């Protein structure tokens, strides 16, 4: 393999993971082409809840899920829903998901994610500072809110993990919640206050700013839809879309859509999507000061430059179905219950695709089928909080260097 400085590498996907990979590969001396069928940051990295949350290591796999899954799926007004027509296709993923809900497994996943998330800022801040994207980041922490003592106590497992692993968590009462966020309705009795979380004022503008910086430093951004990845006899990779390119290595960072490129040079992995939704209230940018999430409502609210974003929910319905208006209605209704001063209709709505593995751990590593393809997807609910360190890891793998953390838990070979 030639030295990094003589190697051409393609990164497929310009979400937070692909963009960070492109920037770290560029720093390592590779000639990088970043390819997306859309403008940068228009996938899941566009419409998420915009929290950069080092504490978000507790997976949604939880020991109580096997008992609660069916009631949650059948309840009306639930943050979790399934398209029953799609359910048979999801069954293997769901069964695997349930097998990762055992308490010991949840602790293992939380520990691996804690290692990734707790080091992300070390790799995000340099990119944000040197590109100027730091002007689009705000501190202020993150409130995870409970509406009743019963809700708090039924989350004892996750609270224990937060207290054990997060170095910045404080438990606060209703009076302190009110002092921090006076516009919240007095429906919350307790919260976990994570002091070191940040939020993005504009997720899409951070992505665009990072890509402008990448291009200013000689990187190539190519707008194209990749249709196949092929390993050539000489080991190089043919990346084929409407234009073909031959690269020494390729990084597959196409989020939930990565699975459309499985088969051939890339092994089939159990990548699914947990669809998520948001509604924006354009006039409410100042109504809260930090990301506030409800432990039971299944979404978070974040003050952003273009208004208040209420984002979350999980819908299991694959990549092809149109958005479900009932999910937007749920977010609209529940956000007003939490913030009664919101009087206007949502200014915009969105649906997007979380890339999710059944064990809630991303895939970061060389393909088991084609050595010169590096896989970087599956960041499910926390890609905005772990994408930048993933980029640094990808560059280390490509350059044959030791990554900053143990990446064994994220190996593609684990399936
Ligand atoms: C409702 C919701 C709320 C969330 N809230 C948070 C949060 O508060 N904090 C947090 O950390 N995370 C959050 N997440 C998760 C986070 O958004 C994702 O984990 C993250 O954005 C994934 O980034 P990615 O780069 O892997 O994928 P994406 O951002 O989806 O990027 C993949 C890119 O690949 C491109 N692509 C796909 N296929 C091809 C192809 N064949 N050819 C060319 N290009 C292709 C797409 O166009 C896209 O731009 C949330 C997600 C959702 C849906």
C-alpha cells in the first residue's frame, strides 16, 4: 500500500460521520473525495435533536423493553410505532435487538459507547475551531426530565449507569428545573442535569461549514449517487455512480442507506433504520436555553438559530415509506403540553433515518470482505455526539495507525 500522501480515498456519505472522516483523512495526508447524492448534511445529520451529548451512552435496548415492547407498539400516542406490513422484514433485527436487552449486555454496550462519546469532544472541537463551526455551538448542558417519581424509579437501571459513568451528572428537583427553564410547564418532578453537553444552533450549517473548510484545503466534494462498490484484482476500489472513480481505499459512511450497497464487495450486516421525526417552531428560539428531553415522551427539544426543534420518536418502517403525519401531530401536541406558551403551528416538519444496528453499537472498521473498504455507520441515536471521533478513528485505520480508543466493540466482524 502506498504512503498516505500518495493514496486516493473516497468517502461515501457527507453526514457528520463522512464529513469528519474526510477531514481527518485530509489531515493525515490522503487525497480525499467526499461523495454525496445530496448537499452535505441533508441525511439524518440534518434533522436530529441537535444535542452533542457525551452522556448519551445508555442504549435504547433496556432490560424492560421485552416486557414493554408490545404495549408500546399498540398504544395510541406512543413514541414507538411499527408499520406492520414492514414487520416481517424487521423480525430478525428485532429478535437480535431483544437479545441485547439483558442487563449485562446493556452495561457492556453503555461502557463501549461511553468510551466513544466521552472522547468525542477532543476530536470535534479542533474541527469546529479550525473551520469556524464553533460559532454554531452552544453550551448550557442538557436536562433529562421525569414527569413522575414512578417514571424516575422505573428508570433506575439507566440512572445507575448515568451516575456510575457520566462525570457531569447532577440530580435536580422541580424548583431547580423551574429556575433553569421557567417556560417549561410544571409537570416535571425531577431531572438529570448533564452539565457538559452542548447543542448545535444549526446542524446543517455545521456540516456545510466543515465541508467548505475541507474544500478550501484541497478536498474534492462530488455530488453523485454511488450505485456499486467493487474490489479490483489489484486491491483498489471502484466506486461507481454516474461517474466512476478508482481509489486506493473507500469509506462507506452512508448512514442508514449504506445497506443499499451491501452484497458484492461489502458484507451484509444487520443495519436497519429507526425513523425519527421533528417539528420546528420558528418563533420559539428563546423559549428554553438548553436541550430538554422527556424520559417517557421519546423526544427532545433544542433551541436553535431558526427556532425550537422538537425531535425524536422511533418508527420502524424501513427506508421507502412516506412520513407518517401522526408522528408530527404527536410531537406538536406533546411539545405544547411541555411548553404551553407555544401558540403557533409548526413552521416546518421533517422525517429522517437513524442508522441502527441491533446491539446499538456503530460499525467502525475494515470490511471483513474487502480490506480496502472501511465501514463507518450505525451511530443510531448518537451520531451527532460521536461522529467526529469516528472520523479520527477512520483516518487512523486508513493510515495503519493505532486508534485513540479500543475499537473491538465496533468491529464489523462481530455479526
Ligand atoms: C429524530 C432524530 C433525533 C436525533 N437526535 C440526535 C441528537 O440529539 N444527538 C445525537 O448525537 N444524535 C442524534 N440523532 C442521531 C444522528 O442524527 C445520526 O446518528 C447521525 O446523523 C448519523 O450520521 P451519518 O453521517 O452516519 O448519516 P447521515 O447524516 O444520514 O449521512 C449519510 C449521508 O450519506 C448519503 N448517501 C447515502 N447513500 C448514498 C449513496 N449511495 N451515494 C451517495 N451518497 C449517499 C446521504 O445522502 C447522507 O447525506 C438523531 C437522529 C434522529 C433521526
